[in-house]
């Protein structure tokens, strides 16, 4: 997939196949077998990607809470002190 505009994406193989001088023997990345291998590789890693995402979001939430608490404490003591 190649970003086209914003969140619109196109497959590079679709664009290459439309070229006037397209030669399938020179563009092995346009075969269906190559795309199936890439999809399979991603599907094999979904669980790992999901667990890393959950860990990242949890860490981000914890850091966010720590920063909020830090600023709240300093603001509170400035108002009281």
C-alpha cells in the first residue's frame, strides 16, 4: 500500500500494471502470490502487534496520569501556599 492522499491508499502493483511499458517478468512484486505472502506474514504477527499496542497505550495512560498529578500538586500548592 502506498499513501495517495490523506488516508487514501492504493496498491503499488495496481498502479504499476497500468503503465504502458509494464513487463510482468520484471515486476515480481505485482504477482498475487507475493501479496498473499505479505498478508500471511502480517496475519502471523497480529497477536504480537496487538499486545505491543496494548502495552504502549497502558504506558501512555500511566505517564499521562503522572504528568497530570504532578501539575495538579504544583498548582494546588501554589494556590494554598
